[in-house]
């Protein structure tokens, strides 16, 4: 149990700044309905932020995970110098390539009127990539305060710029912030570019705060070590691409495959991009857990009882993820009430699929737990195949279902993909790195939480009494939490 507590402590240290930063970022994204009355206005931003994660994977090409893996068996200074130098060189050439293809890329994304969005995106990618290994080093060296400070400062600057130029100045300073930005970007009419400017400034300040991680860095590459790292990390590009495809592909292709006129398609894409973010709690929990768990799993792999530790961690993770799933799904009507109250009812039309996306994220979190087997056994190609299969499922189902089912089609594609990936990873893991996962317990958490949401939805639709929906939701959530607490106490005190 002490190792589980150790991971929980690390999750809090590394997770809290991530939770805070992601929460602020999602609040900023959720402010879109407050700033832009028409969802179609935000379609370009939705597409751009769906593309950035793909490019982040390409820019970092698995070096963070490789850093944790090889730091256990290689001189860390040599490793850091080699990987940092490689990252600086590749970032330079990738940025040049993207800059030269700005116009074709803007045409492909349907934003020829705003090629400046692409250029801001390139700057954001460069700054974030150069920070990646510095953050990985802080995690490996257990320096959470420094990590937290840099992360939080960057996101606060990002949010601050957006709020200042789109919220505070136009209303209280009576300043034409759109007219000011048009002097730099003549085609800018909505103010969307401030989201990108804020992001770039935040990323730039974050990199400056990490300069101490580069003071001892020497621009050198150990060829033998670099080749070993590349053999390990290259499959992780496909793993990352597949994972991001499953998460972002529906947003990238939605308006291009939905059977609607262009403006209506952009409207639905704007709504869709916003409602997906309502599963924020699970997304944040997964991100926080991964930050702590990845270096922890590598460190614990040498222990004789590591598989039992991994199994115990999985059980607690699923219990926590299902609790968050219930929190999101049972109170989704509150979000609808909020949008109706601020006279943004058009943003609520897709809320019914949020629980499906939330459960998909639970499956994704389980998959991330399971995926440690191929990273520990140097079988990253298996991970690449699993995520490739998941990506094909996502693309295929989205193209098939979105034209007729719209939001529901995208949700079904996502949840199906993550479910298949979860199952495939479990089967592969039990073959090459067996872990005694408590399947009956895990399945009981999943089934009970899903049944509670279905039952609550049926009661809500039948009774249509707002306050009663809230009371029943609270009773269901409280009952599940009590059930989970009892499970934990029974494990700690088996004789009780």
C-alpha cells in the first residue's frame, strides 16, 4: 500500500498544477459561448486545436517516454544532452517546413482567409516542444514545485491575455480591440486570434522559466545512444498519433462529412467542439495520473511485486474515474440550464452525448494504465498497432455515422475505439507482462456507474422536474462513493 500512497502523493504534486492549468484552460474554452454568440465563429479555432496535438506528437517523437526509460540505465547528463540537441534540430527543420507550406495547409483546413492562424500555431508548437524535455527532467528529478510554477504561470498568462482583450478592455475600457488587431492581421474580424496570441505568450514565458534546465546542456549527440533511443521511440509516434486521432479526428473531419450546408456544418462543429470539453474532469484526471504514473511505473518495474502494485493502482484508478463519470453525467442538465440562462440555448443541442464521451475517456484511462506493459518490455510496436487499429475504427465510424447521426455518431465512434483499444491492450499485456488485475471488481465499477446514469436519465425524462433530478443525481453519486469507500476499507482491513 505504501507504493500506492507514494503514487497518490506524486499524482497530487504533479497533478494539482495540471488540474489547475487545464481547468483554467477549459474555463477559457467554455467562455466561447459568452464571447461569440454564433458557434460557427469558433470552428477555425476548434480545427486548429484539434491539429496541434497531432503535430506535438510529431515534434517530440516519443522522447519524453524514452527519457524515462533510458534514464534508468544510462548516464543522465549524456542522455539529456543527446535528446535535447536532437529535439532542437528537428524542431527547427519542422517549423521551417510548416512555415513554407502555410498556404496549402490553410487551404486544406478551410481557413485561407486566416493564414495567420497557422503561423501562430507554428510558434506555439516550437515553444511547447522546446519545453517538453525540461518538464520531463523536472518530473524525473521529483521537482514538483518548479514544475507547478512554470505550468501555472504560462496558463495564467494565456487566460489573462484572452480575458483582457476580449472581455475586460472592450466592455470596461471602451476600446476597439478588434480594430487594433486588424492593423496586424487585416482579415481578423472576430478576435479569435487572441486565443492563439495568448497561448503563444504563455508558452514563451513558460520556456523562459525553464532556462535553468538548459544551463548545463551541451549541444552534443552520442550517436550510439541516439540510435538506441530512436529505435525505442519511433513506434511511440504511431502510438501517440493513433491516440490523438481517436481524440481529435472527429473534430477535424466533422464539418467535412456531416450531411449539412456549410454554415450549418460549421455551427454543429462549434457546438461539438465545446461539448466535448465538458468531460474535462476525466481528461484532467487522466493527464494528472499519467504525469505521475509514467516515471513511477518505470522506477517500480525492478521490484519483485511490481505487477501486484500495478493491479492495485488500476483498481483505484477505475473507481476514481467512474466517480468522475457519474459527476459529469448526472449533473449534465445543470450545464444546459446555465446556457439557457445566458441566452445561449443553441450551445446545448449536443449535451446528450457528453456521458458517452465521458465513458469513452474512462476506457482511455484504463488503456493508459494497461499500456505500461509494452513500454516496459520494449514492445512499442505492439502499442503502435493497437492505436492504429483504434484510429481506423475512429475514422471509419466517424465517416459512416456522422452524416446521419451527427453528434451521436461521433460519440459512438470514440467510445467504440477506446473500448477496443482497452481490450486489445489487456490481451497483449497478459501475454507478455501478466498483471493480476481484479477484473470482477473493475467490471462492477463500470457496470454500476453506467446503469446509474441510464436510470437517472430515464427518471429525468419521465418526471421532468429539475430539482428532483438534482436530488436523485446526488443520491446516486453519494451511493456510489459510499460503495467505493467500502471497497477500499475492505482491502485495507480484510478481516473487517
